[in-house]
C-alpha cells in the first residue's frame, strides 16, 4: 500500500489506534518527540514527507512513512 491515508484507514478499521497523519515543520522527521509535528499531509505529498504512528499491544512504537517515489538505489 503506497497511500498513507489508505494505510491509516486500514489499520483503524482493524482496531489499531493510529495517530492522525502529520509532517515535520522542518521537512525532516527526526522520530523524537512531537513538538515540530504539523497536522496533515506534507504539502504536495512529497515522498518521505508524511507520517502516522502507532504502538502494538507490547508498547513497541511504529511510524508509517508515505513513499510516493523511491530515492535512487532504494
């Protein structure tokens, strides 16, 4: 699945508590804290720019990242 909105909706439909979609105000998400998170999709839906997060029942955290176009070599 390459659409973060679809992926989030699928997880929510399965009963997973998933954050709202967000992006980082500086354009690079550093996975630490929430202070620079901006609600909503990254403007223009730039690849690697939009995220959503959730935890499993054991407390392990996961971050979804939207990839619309892979970087060369990936």
